[in-house]
C-alpha cells in the first residue's frame, strides 16, 4: 500500500485523515461535547461521513489507498495499544460475579443478535458487527471485528451509529433508574456490575457511574469501570472464535474452491492480550495501584486514541447517506432489541449471579 510509485498519493490520503483526526480531538475538547461524553472516535466518524457526502468526489481517487491504510493497518495497531488501558489485576479486584455476568451478557448478545438479524432479514455482516458492538465495548469492538468480518466500511459505520445512539441514551437512563429506585433490588456492587456489563462504551460507563456515585464513596463508579474493562478483555477471544466460525462459513458457501484456504487469524487480538499481560507485569514491578500511574501509559493511551480516531474517520469517509438508506431501519431495530435485552435481561442476570455469590 506504501509502494514507491504511489507513496506520495498514499501519504496524501493519510495526511487528510490525520488532519480530520486533529479536528476531532479539538472538537471533543469543547465543554458541551465533554458533557455528552462524545469521544474523539465518534467525532471522527461524523467528520468522515460529512466528508464522504460533500468533498469526497472532488478529491483524487489516488488518495484512497492512504485512507484504506488508516482503516486497516492503523486500526490494528490501535487495537493492540488499547491493551495498555487494562491489567489482569483489575479482574482480580472485582472477582467472579463480574466475570460471570460479563460472559453471559457477551455470549447472549452476540448469539441473540445474529439470530435476530436472521429473523429481521438483515445481512449477516451488519448483524454480527452490531451485535459485537452491543456485546463488548461499542465502537472499539466494532473496529476490532472489522478486519475479521471483512465487511464494507459503511456497514461498520452503521453498526457504530447504532451503539452510539443507544449507549448515549443509557448514560442518562441508568442514573435516572438509580435515583428513582428502579435499581433498589441490587446492592451497590450489583448496580456497578449491572452498569459495567450492559452499557456500550467505556465512556458511557464512566459517565453513568460518576452520575450515580460522584465521589465513588459507594464503590459504584470504580467497580462499574473495572467490570467494563473485564468485558473489553473478552474482545480478543471473541475475535479468535469469530475468525474460525467465519472461515468455516465461507468455505461452506464457496464449496470445494476454498476447502484448503487458510483461516484468517486475527494476530492483532493476540497482540492485544500480550500488551495486557505486559501492562500487568509493569504494574506489579513498579508497584502502582492504577494503570494510569505506569510511566508513559498516559502518552500511549493518547496515541492509541488518536490512532483509533484515524481508523474511525477513515471508515466514515466510506459512508454516504445513500448507503444508510440502502441499509434501512432494520439495523437500528436490531440494536434497539439488543438494547432492551441489555437493560432488562442484564438486570435480572446480575441480580441472580450476585445473589449466588
């Protein structure tokens, strides 16, 4: 993609995405944007979509390889570096109930989403991407699944749009449910696990947790975030399983011509796990309580967010309004049904598991 003859044009495409990403970071710094907990990733995909529906046809097609480089290679490095936000100590801090609830929520959401997608007659890639985003960690999970599913960029953008809408709604809904006594059937730990295991984005969990327990005096905000991070860790094994299942499906659809084809193993998922283990080792050796206290982790997290913003922006540039019209309302209906499961089903799953522990 960075061949010598086309290197200049490719770099022009990369530079375009870099400029959009800087703009996304700048906009994300506005106070009203912070209050909505809209990350640079989300701002980036919006800017990319605005570009796709305005200037895209006026810029050289030779820049496209640079844009695709950002949505493929840069994306993989962003997912690997995402592991620096997590440590194995976080899993031990919360314990078994959070792990069990997360496992049930992730499994049922993905399998249920694929089944509902068939019933709604949604194409399988869109259903799988939407289900993965709802199940694990919103936009980051969808970005991680994109190289494995290998779907068109606009399907990725549609899936991201659905989880952003319902995840943002949850960030305001959960504190209301907590204040009005609708979550009184759960202990403080139960509320935290419920919040961390059912909200879409890490930012949404942090926002809702802080709204319910601003000083973290009840342990809701902190435990909710840790529960969410455990859920994020499940991204790697999910991607590995997904790669094997999809390879088998593609062989079955193509017949004998693909019988000897290789399985596309998402090596970046193993890199993601390896970074988590490295981060855990560093935390132990340095002896700090928080992952943010590890030297250079703050800078790495900032770089990682920028790389993921570049990937989101690049995917947004492949998404026109015509493709949204082509997809129709069904992906949003699917995301809505999964949202009902997360809010209602997640509550009862959490209540049952926490009561058993």
